[in-house]
C-alpha cells in the first residue's frame, strides 16, 4: 500500500525537516503544530528554526503545494508523531520521570481522523513502553478500529516506533543518509514503516521490536553522555592539579584506541541531557554508571559559575577602584552546541541565568542565532559580539560558535 498523504505532528527541529523531506519527494504532507506562529511561518514558505539548507527545501515544498501546516490534524495515510517528551516536575535530587503528556495529546488529536489502513509512527524519543502506551490511547479513542495490541497482524491501524538519530546542523543530510531503527508492534507494522521511510531514506532500515527500538535511542545518547561525563570530570581534575586539560586530551588521543571527547560547561539538547534519565527512572538500581554520568554533567554548570566567581574576585583585587556592581560579564553563546539556535536544556543558558541571579553587575549575552532572550533578568541584555567585547570586564566562552573563533584570550573558558 502506498502512502500518498503523510501527516507529521510536531513541526520542531525533527518534525519540520522530516515533513520537508517527504514533501521533497512529491508526497502530500500535512504538518500539524499547536504553535500558530510556526504554522503561519511555514505556510509562507519560511522556517522558524535554524537548520542549514532546510529553508530552501521548505520554500520549494510549500510553493509547489506539497507541504502545508495546520493546527488541527486532517486525514492522512500515515501519521508521524514528533512531539517533545519533557520531564515531570520533581524536587532537587530526585530522579526525573518522563512526561508523556504531549504524546497523549497528539494521539488524541489524530484519533478522530484515523481510518482503516493507516500507519502511526512515534518518532519522539521515549521511555521503553511509550509506543504501546500510545497504541492504548488510540484504541481508547477509537473503539471502532482494531489495533495491533489486540488484533495482531490483522489490525486496522498499524503502529511502530522509529526514533530520529540526527545531528543538529546536519539534519537534512543525516535524515537521508543515516540508518533507521524501526520497531513495529507486529511484523506488518515494521514492514509498512520501512516502505514509508524508504521514500527518502538511503540508509538501511533495520527492523526490531518497539521496545528495543525505544531502548536503542536511549542507549546511543546515554553512551555519549557517559563519554562526555568522563571529559568533564577530567577537566575538573586537571584544574585542581594545574594541568592543561586540552593539551592532556590531545596527548591521550594520540593513542590509537583512545578518543576522549572535549569538555564543556555541561550537556544540553533534548536528547543527551534527557534520554539517560528515561533509563534511570525505569531501572534506578541497575543504571548506576548512567546515573553517575548524569550527575557529573549536571554539576558542570555549577563548576563554571564558581570559576566565574573567582575571576570576579581576581578582577576586583586588580581594580580596587571598582565595586562588584561595576563589573560587566559577557557570556558568549546560549545554544546547547555550536552554530545552532536550539536552547533546550542548554548548560550555557543555565550558567548565564545563574550568573544573572548571583551577580550585581550587568550580564551581556551574545548569541548570534537568536533574536530575543529565552528568559527575563533585569541585568541581562542580548547584545552583538562587538559591543560585548568592548564593554565587558570578564568574558565567558560557553559555546564555540563560528562567530567566536576570534575570541582567544577569554578570562574564563567553560571547561
């Protein structure tokens, strides 16, 4: 069965590029999002996120009539759900638990337009069991249709999980080239999902079950988190022992089987900073190493803030005519990684906000990929790089954007 109309629910950093790729293959694509501004922007043939090459693809797709955005789902042959999976609120020190509210809302939104023969794929990075939970919500809403958990291969609606695994800044290329892990609730669910993704995916589509597919994405990001935690812990150790961590890592990486990552101010983004908690919350006793890595990386912004405090003290000692209110701090970078506008779970934002709450002077935030701050603090101003360099006493390099390559002699480098 071919898929002539495809609906993508959630038009963010993954949903919009995915919708655009299907549309670029002359498929009719209906993008769904609750954000009216995003919908209006896309329908003008523009994009509301920063991602290389995506603007041209979306513009062409909208102009040629293959892509449109709406706020309410419409009938389609396949539905891809790519909505956020944040944490539930918890007290400090508690293990965060995933909030599947957006997935539930998306399921209930598409349920009225489902028909026999449709395929529903959960792309959102999710805890183990989420795809089955989604199937349950759909079945509750549409008792006139049958679903795999009750009717197996003969179900009216097929359901699968296929997590995205792309690198921000390279999403368009990697959506096409990367392998996909596809976990259907039945064999037929998986096979139909492969047929759908092969519309544009050149990489292999590897079939497994839904739970293993869910765990695969969590495992990939947890592995990265552990590796980053090693680098971040190493930077703290080297600072205490008066060793240049950058030189040390460069030397260690000369070993043919060693590849230590670069340390930073923490870990951000909606994947690596979040997904390990999905494993820990399900298996807290067994996930000891993964839990420790999370705590190491989550503690790094505090360490950076303390380094800035020391820099402020040193500056005031060297300039006895100034008070702490006179000290201006420039924070270079707010995104969670270089050359993107994604601020989700960003340690750079965390550091900047904490400095603003602790410091009595001005904070000059420099982030070339956004137009307004994601938070409000009376002493924080979003400024251009040139203004910050001329009007700051202490510079903190938090994100290595290409625009910042000329900043070599910063007072604090977030390592």
